């Protein structure tokens, strides 16, 4: 029998009735197990037989037996009901905040220094959240966010990208990292103008930290930086400084980790207001989980107070 051009489909109530009969092989017991009346249960099984076009049960005055077709389709009905149950459980979980998968994109100049705090917070406060981390440069992260490959980003702002909402977390100062015998090593109150004359080492093209360093140089009155030597990551950059090839700028969160690795380095601090960067979470404007992301940002601001940063935002 068809409705329009489509074959009629069994209902979940019919499948539940048949599954109960197949389990108990007794209409009264099956009716009690499903909380329905015996006539209603029997009618549901009969309707299912009509819909499928096969006989599922053999009724006698004393007992109920499954037909050969009933034997085969009983397992299928139980499987369908189990999948529907799993669907409902997953929907329930998704309605609960901080459950399911969260795909977080992070830039390389933030990940090693801030991620430990993020991971600890998620583990302790949101144990049902399946956090998946992707470390990429800013352009790739924004593309992933726009395409739905990523849900949330942790990166330097401002981005100035339409359709992206920023949730500020903290500001952090830049410090000058020099070889151990450099004349600016360990100095306080360094004027930005010294950047006009220093051999400044930068990250490769594509890193937002490179662009930030160039912006700082322009603010100090320097037209540009001759990129004779560059590095793919901060660890290499600091090693180049330790080797005497020049000086560089590091965000405060990276200083302890990177200078400890390299050795033979000193750091200097700029006069106030020191050059700085802002780090934020970024999400698609109007994201379905926007409320969760805002709560996560608030929790992160609290958790990040132990780092050498100034938290910002609500």
C-alpha cells in the first residue's frame, strides 16, 4: 500500500509493540511491559503486519509464536529502536552545555603557553566536553571557522573579519630578548625608539606575531625590517638570538618557556605603555553555542590570572 508515491512506513509505536511481543511471546505480558492495553498492543502489531505485508506472529489460543519472517524482522526492529534511543540520548547530551565535541583552533604563538591553562580548565570544570585542538596560522584558522571545520578560535586580535565575534581574554606586553652580553639585556624602561637601530629577528611570513612586531617598529618610527634571517617558530627564533644573530620581541607568556630552553639570554622591558597584544576567543557571529563560548571565556579569564597577563572583557 502506498501514500502518494511513497511506501507507507511503520511507526515507532508499532515497532515497540512488535518488539515487546517478540521478547515476551505473550500479548498480556507485552502489553504490561509497554504500558498499553492488550487490544491496543494487538492492533499495533496487526497494523505493522499490514504495513510490511508479512505475517509476523502466529496466534493460538494458548501462546504466541514468531513466524519465520517475524524471527528475522524482530532483530531488525530491536536494532531500529536501539538507534532511535541512541539518537535521543545524543540529543539530550547536546542540549546540555559543555558536552559533545568542541573543535578549538589555536595560533602557534599562543598554543604552547596558554593551552596548558585551557586544557586544565576543561578537564576540571567540563569533563564531558570533547575538546579537539588544531594549531594553525591565523588565515587557516579563520578559513576553518568560516567553513565550519572549527568551532572556536584562540588567537591574537583584532581581526576585523565580518561575521566573526571576538571575546577578549587578556592583554600581554612584549619584552625585548637579547644575547646575554647585549647592552640592552636586563634593562628596564627601554624606549621604543631603540627598535629603529636594532637587528630585529622575525618569524616567517604568515605569523600574526611577525605583523605585530612590524607594527611596533612602525610605531617606533622604523620604516621596515630587512628579513635576512627568519624562523618558523619562537623556539628557533630565540635560539638565533642566543647565537648572537640579533634581538627579538616575545610576548610575556612565552618568555619563561623559551628563554629557559635557549640559555645565554637576557630580557629587557619597555617603558609604559609597553607594546602589547590582545588575545581572544573568536566565534562565528550568531553561533548556536554562543552562550557556552561566552561562559568559557569568562572561566578562562579567571584561570589565566596566574599568567603574566592583564585579563580584559566582562
